[in-house]
C-alpha cells in the first residue's frame, strides 16, 4: 500500500475532513488501495435524501473493508453507518489496513447479534463492491428491513461485482432511485421491498 496515500487519508480522517478525501483521491491512480468508490458531495446528498424519504435511521454495510466509505457517509449525511466483516483475526493483526469505524465481526454463518441487527425495520442494508452471491443471499434472507443499497460498477466499467447495482436482485425488490458516482460508471442504487413504497416513474 502507498504509505503516502494512507497517511494522508488517515490525517484527513483525524481532522474529520471527508471533503478533502473525496476531492483529492477520487481519481488518484492508487485510490483502490483503500476504497473502490469516492462519492462526491452530490452523491452524499442523494444518499441522505433517499434515507430520509424511505424512513431509515441507520445503515449496515456488509463487507465494509476498512470502513472509510462508511465513515464518510456518516460524516456527510449524519446517518450512522456500521460495518460487518469476516475474519476478525486478520483485521486485528498488524498487517491489516487501517480501519475508520469499529467493525462488527461474524463468521460465514451469521451469528445471533448480527441476526438481531438485521431484524431492525428502520435499517438500510448496504453492499458496496460486494462479490459474494451466497453471502448476499444469506443476508437478504434474514433482513427484515425494507431498503437495500447496492453500490458498484455499471456496464462498461470493466469490473465485476455480485450483486451488480442493476437487474441483479430478486423480484421481492423494486428499484427506487439511482445515481452515478461522479462520471465514474459506478452507481448507487436504492431498492425497496415490493408494496412498501410506490416506485417513482
């Protein structure tokens, strides 16, 4: 990992300066070392507006990695975002990347405390650049909330994720709203459970 990038981002994080992080690093050649997606201010505003409209009060991010995106969403929108990862031993060892939020750890079999969180109806469930279909399906099966957020590449981006932001969830979910992240061909897609909120045409 490029220590200059990492140290700069850590210093900006300590200053709570998320704006400089996204402006300085969204097109940096080494940006993917810490984060795949660097939303702009208009993207954070879009996320906040959707969460308000859909009556969510918090977000749970599955496979959050370092939690840099999740910290920036919290700072920019005021909505608390927590993150789940597997392999707590790795994330607590000296070779792991820095983390920007406290991480919740689970095994591939979801544990009781995670299931309790997934049972909260005002929770939005976030998958950003996720790439594990069986795990995605397992979380969706236990999720009792009504809002799903998928952030990932659109067609032509040249990157694979599973799920993709469009056309890749089951028929229990309707696409609510979406927005491109800057001009990156990455997209933020909000889904609602069917029959919960009328879909805007």
